[in-house]
């Protein structure tokens, strides 16, 4: 490392002070800013950490090593190192409000919804058409007792849906609510919604998908009622 004469770069007053402690010695003056690690300046490391977190999340939710490798264009051996090494700190997935809240706090609420719905072969709303809220509490009186699965009726198929959810252990999870045509509905969990209302629950945890074209109306008219 090339050194410079302190007399050429320091004010006389400061040089006099330095000479009291290190006259005639070669010293190194460290930088005040800690150098950035690999990938930090470009943001690539953050993207890589998030990808690895998603991989571990998918694995903990039951997706196979080979399915994950195919989805992320990685070798099975690379995926094994990630999921077995457990070096990535991420929320543990489970069909529960606690897990959903942990994902939401980490900015991964969308991933929780995707994983939860895929566990019973359902796909989440197209995120390009909807705005997704954080995990909030919504008054249940807003949500209509209508299901896409039973043709808009809460009669004969509700008990069947309810029993399926009970068997799969999907109670005590947030509602997945869709807001479209100025109406709220819970198309994925009609039996769950019915049970909550029968139990006289006033407000409940939910991720809400609001149609982009109606978002302004949705937020202006209902936003003040949501609680985080």
C-alpha cells in the first residue's frame, strides 16, 4: 500500500496532535464506512436470501426436492443443501394465524397464501389483477355467505366443505377474502366463514384481495374498519 506524508494532507493543528502519539511511525487510518459484502451493493444477496427462504418454505409445506429443483431451475443437490442446512432464517409454515402473521411480518404474506391454498390444490387470485393487503382483521358482517364452490348457496354443500376443512386441519387460519364487484366473499372457505359467524365472531384475521379497478373505492369506504 502506498503511503502519503501526513504533512501534505493534514491541517497543521491536527498534524501536531498526531505527532504527539505517532511521530515517525507508519500508521493506517481505517475507513469510517464498513465495506459492503458480496452482493449487497447490487441487492443480489437480498434476492438470493429471499429465494432460499421460499425454497425452504416450499419444502416445509410438503413440496418435494425434485419439484422445487424444477421450479427454481436448480439441481436437486443444491436444493438439498439449502433445505437440510437450514441456514436461512425464515418463518415456519403451518396453516395457522401465527404462521401467517410471521410471514406477513417478513414481507412474505403472498407466499403464505400461495402455500396454504396449494395444500388443497387451489390457486391464489391473479396478483396482477388484485391488490393484496397485509394480515388484517375484517368485520365478518362485510363478507357475504356466498361460495363459488356451491353456486352461491350456503345450503347443501356447506356441511361437506366444513367437514373437509375439519379433516384437513384448516381451522384457526386467516380467511382468504376477495373483494370484487363491490362485494366481499370467502370463496375458498365458505364452511369456515359460516362457523365463525355462528360462533358470533365479530372480526377475524384475513388477507384481502381487492380488485385493482375497485381499490380506491374499497379503501376509501372500508379501510378505516380494518385492524392490523
